[in-house]
C-alpha cells in the first residue's frame, strides 16, 4: 500500500474533531478538485513507502492512539484496503475513520462493516463534491444507500455552492441517514455567510464544521 505520510495529530474535522488520531495518508486520487489541499500527495513524483497491511497495523500499535484516520489522496483506491480493514477491525480498541471523496464506491467496505457488525469501529467521512470542485459529475449517488448514522457526508462550499448543497441534502434526506456537515473552502467564503444561509434555510441537523488544523497551524503545513 502506497503511504505518503503517517503521523499523530488531532482530528481537525469530523465527529472526533479535537481527539488524537493516527493518520495514514495514501498516495493517489481519481479527482483533482480545484481547492484540494493535498495535491502534492497525488503527483506521480510524490515519494511513498510501500507498506503491507500488517506494517500499517504495527505502526498504529506503536502510536498507542486508538483513533485511526485513513485519508489521501483517496484511500479506497488502494487494492489491499479490505485486507487492511480486516486486520484493523479485529482490534476492538480502534476506531477507524475512512475519508473518501464520493467518487469511489463504498459498497465493499460497507458490506464488510455489516458482516462484522463493526458500526462502533468503522465510519465513513464522505465528500459530496459541489460545483466549485469541478467534479460533481463524478459523485456516485449509490453511496448514499450504504450510509449509517455513524457516517458523515461533508459539503465543502464556496458561496456559489450553498444552494446546491441545501438541494442535495433535502433531495436525498441525508440528515435522516447520517451526520451532515457544511465546511468552507478555506479562504473562499466567510463563516458568517454560511451561518446566515443555514438560518435562512432552517437547516436543522446540519452542522457547520471548521478545519481546526488550519487554525492551529499554517494552512498548508504537512504532518498535522
């Protein structure tokens, strides 16, 4: 498995924001979003470690941290992802969060979670890419069918995206399926504008999310 970074930090976003986590960042993505903050991890010239699922689990054990975030790039493109999850999910002390871009099917992983009854140990944070990303047409809408209350759908927004986000949330009744976040494209929209939009549209059960790591450290700092 192609790993470009592994490190300990706090979760900057998600349901466990503020908690320590072991991050495993994988190389490569099938998208190239306009606002991507990890484009470097998708470049063919980006160096990576070729690690086995056991290597990754051994690293996680060495950290003595129980939250694990699998990110990228796009982690679900890694061919041994199911093998890795089978190993990690045997360790009931771990909680694994998979950050995925919405343009790769989550079906196999969701079915593995069902088979193992691992809802307390595995969750998705899945993007729905909006107009400003350049990749809304790549979204796999069938992924919504596999979401559970422990999962998150995240809408990263500029001003021009807010109406579309509200439409998608309502059309697919996402707040009845899972946790829903609105998140700003960093530096492209004022948080006050997002709050006012939420108020105007009575967006009950939708949460505004701020990327804590971009507040604590420089926005383009790696390894945090």
